[in-house]
């Protein structure tokens, strides 16, 4: 084939496709810092000096790749995998859910027992019944991985404090305060004529009011309206998250975890979420896991595409402690044993104003 023929052939062929990230890589490149900000503007990643990009695998809200300018201070993490318990599968009558493949007691026995115990604990808590002008406050410790886009090297931030205030009905501006982060985004938006309040002197970042609360951007009032029947609740989750995530079951597990981690729900709803999770195929138990504050506990987990997401509970009280996401298979997310996301809930409460810290909180 001569040069002219090659040129003609190249002209006729379609241009090469732009390389796209896999759905799992996109899910990992979501910015935990902005996951609760109800912003309709398209998210754009900004490359920092060293090209470090956060990999907040635990954040399941709105997607935004967050760049860490100048690199990450944390050391590379290669936490050992927790030993999974040998479990007996429970066979049951098929209960098809819209968009999913749930079965009755689809999870192994140990996982079902743990989630049932967590549900019983949640059901026994008092209902805070907040007023419409109040705020849900969640105090936590978090640690997320970052990867160097040039070298592929992965590091994890040191655990640091994260505080969030969310409007009970979604009508008011919330606040996010996270160690090492500041409210510069709020200042820029205010200069552009946005209705965002003036920058906070404490460096907190204003969170937009929830224009339309949903499973991906819940408020207390939204959660209070969810079904308390586990089957009906799981059916709703499958239906409204159809087409999201790697598989319907993985997305359902992720969605429930997001609803549990950084919000407060009425006790009956929290209990229903745990009981619904027990019906998701692929949910297993983990004998020992550790949250971002160093507390050991038992866990339930779901593994998909080489990643295992763990919900960690206090072994005796079965209180929710936090989450951990671990690479279980060498691949695009790193080596097996690498922790790419870590959280610990330190306290939850109801406050009257965003930014006010309650004297006492209850996890």
C-alpha cells in the first residue's frame, strides 16, 4: 500500500475514540468533599502541581474529581485484609425486585444476623423529631486515597476531622468543615454574584440547599418519608438507582451505606435500611475490621470489581462505627490490601444553627 492509499484509508476511517474511564474508576474518582453539595453545574477536575487526584471510594452522592494541589501528605496504605468468616448460604423463595435480583435472606447467615442486630439497635433509639429550621450534625473522621496520574502511585491521607451540618428539610444553607480544606469555593461564588452567603470566618464551606431531595441527596425529612417495610424500601432503591453502578446489587448496597453514614433518619427507617441490606445478594460478613479512628469491629461487606466495601459495627452494641473500602484483587485500583477509603462516625446530633457544635453528640 503506497502513501496515497494509506492517507485515503485514514480519511475514510472514523477518528480514534477518546479513552474513557471505566464505571468503577469513575466511581472512585468522586470527590468526598463535594458529595453533599447540591450543585447542578458540571464538575471539572483541576490538575494540581503533582497531579494528585483524590479517590473517595466511599462517597456515593454527586460526582466530582477532587485534585490535591501539591500532592498528598499521607503515606501509602497497604492494610491487611480482614479474615472473612465461613458462612452458610440461606436458600429462600425468590422475591424479585424491580431492577435487581434480591432473594429472601439472600445474604449468608452471619451477615443477616449482624444486620438484624444492627436494625434492632437502630429501632431502639429515640426519634429526634427535629424542627424544619434545624440541622442534622454529623462529626466524623475520614481518610481517602489519592493517586498520582503520572505515576499511578497511590497514597492515603492521614485521618482528619470532618463536620457537616445539613438542613432538616433542605431549604437552608448547610456547612461543611474539614481539616485541611477551606471555604474558598464559597468566596469565589459570592464574587460571581451567586446568592451564596458571605465566606465563613471559620473556613467552613457553604452547602447549597437541596433543590430536590433524593436517595442521592437526602434530607432528614426525605428519609422520614421512605418506606419502613424492607421489601418495599429495597424495591424503591433498585428502581431509582437503575442503570447506576457496576451492578444493581452493588449500587443498592452503596446507596444504603450512603444513607446511613452521614445523615440521621427516624429509627424505623434506619432499621428498615439494615433489614433491606440483608436481602441484597453478595453481602457477607467480616470477622474483624477497623474504622478511621482505629476502633475494631465486626462488619458486613459487598465486593464488586476487586473492591470490598465494609460497614463496621461495634461488636456488642451493634452501633454503626464507620466504613472501609479495601482493594481485594490486584488491578487498576492498586494492590490487594490497599485501603482506598476510611470513615468513622464520632457523633450525630440536631443543632439550631449551621456551624454550631453541640455539647454532646450521639453516634
